[in-house]
C-alpha cells in the first residue's frame, strides 16, 4: 500500500489530499484541502503550502487532474495564473513518479473505481453500469466535460474527449430561435454554450429578448440561485431548457460512444440532481428516433461522490502503477 498526493486543479481552486493506493485501486481518500490558485503564484508553492497544513513530508508520488487538455510542453488554464510544465514537475515537486490526467478523464477513473453507492439512479432501468462495454460520462460545470469509460475483460480504459464542444442541435422551433440568437453572439454555437454554468445566462438573456422583457439579472451565480429556488419565471424557464438540452446532449454522446450506460457528473450535475428526475431530461435523452428503444434500456446515473476529481486523480495514478 502506497501513500500518494492527489490534486484536482481547476481555474479558481486547487484541491489536495493524501490517498492510499494498492494494486491499482484507491483504498482510501483523506480529507481534502482547498487552496485558491490566485493566492499562490505556482503549483510548487501551493504544494508546499499543502505540506505545511499536514506538518509532514509529502509522498513522492502524485496523481494530478488538471482542467485543460494534457498535451504539449506547457499546460495553461483559463482563469488560473499557473503555468505547468510536465517535464519539470518531478524536479520541482520532488517526485519519484506521477500521473497527469485532464479533469474529466479523472472523473472517468472515479466512475470506474468508486463504490456503487456513489452512483445514484436517474432514469432508465435501475441496474448497475455495464461491466463490459462503454459508459458515457458527461457533466456541466464552468464548461461541459465528456469522457468515455471502456471496460473489457476485467480491465478499464478512460478515453478523454472534447465532446462538450459538439455543435448545438436544436430540437424544436423555440430552440431554432435560441440557435439564431446565439449565432449573433458567437462564431460557432457549441453544446457548451447552453449546457454549462454560463449557458444558463445565455438562455435567460435570450428568453428575455424573445419575450420583450428587461434583463434584471446579470450575475451567473445569483441567476442559478434564483432558478433553483423558482423565484423568477424567466430563470425557471431557462433552467428547464437547460435540463432539456442536457438530456439531448447526453443522449447524443451515448449514441456516439455506443454506450450501455451514462453517468452525469460535473459541478452542476450534483447540484441539480434532485431536479433532473422531474424535468424533461429523460424524455429528451431517449428521443433518438429509431434508437428510442435502445436509449430507453440504458441506465443513467448521477455521481454523488463529494470529491470525484481528487478520487479520480488518485485512481488514474493507481491504474498506471498497479505494482504499488
């Protein structure tokens, strides 16, 4: 059994914890420590700050989830001042070995390894995710993340994707109008422009424009609070459109992956977990023409683990180092 540092690095916060891994699996995830990236000039300085909170020497192994594509000599993130050079990490963090994975790839590893109690039934048949074949993982947050989990002969493989950037496909006349309005704002309208945290603001402003009503809310966080509490009719209408589009996009990705199961994740996925079963999500998810029967026989879950990114970063390292 080996202690490792596990890190989930986003645009605003970096979360750290100590995990225990054994023979390719995560067996324990310690308490998370959250540090604001703006308060630390580099990953190395945040690493040292985390070490001081524990008053111990940090392990020489690490799993890191980073909210950007893991490619090239330099990793840069939006809204994060850190510049991460993978080739220099071992030297700067005094590591013997480490694994890098993108944030949604980490969620894929989490889905593969977490206890089933953290996968709450949403719609479709109430049965476990497949032990053979593919599972689509999709989740709205600051953006729209997507990954594919492939299980085969007792092993699993996580395929990181940029599926959240597929074209938005309107499915009724109202969404035709939404698409036309968004085209005036953006060169290209991806699914992420609607199915994400900022997407709710786009929907709200377009609905107000269509209704000829003033836009009274500009702050995205406050808008989400109003929509979830049902305190504003336009915010509620935007949220319902968000749910419909999330169902449609999740179904499209499941078709593209030829999935046998789907997991909804992301920071907003857990936040809206109680609302999704009573929305139009399930109807849009299965509404795939000749494939409706297949879609209706697909279990759809929500991941409820409190730290899927941290768990998943540790799981990615464990999967890469089954000898430890």
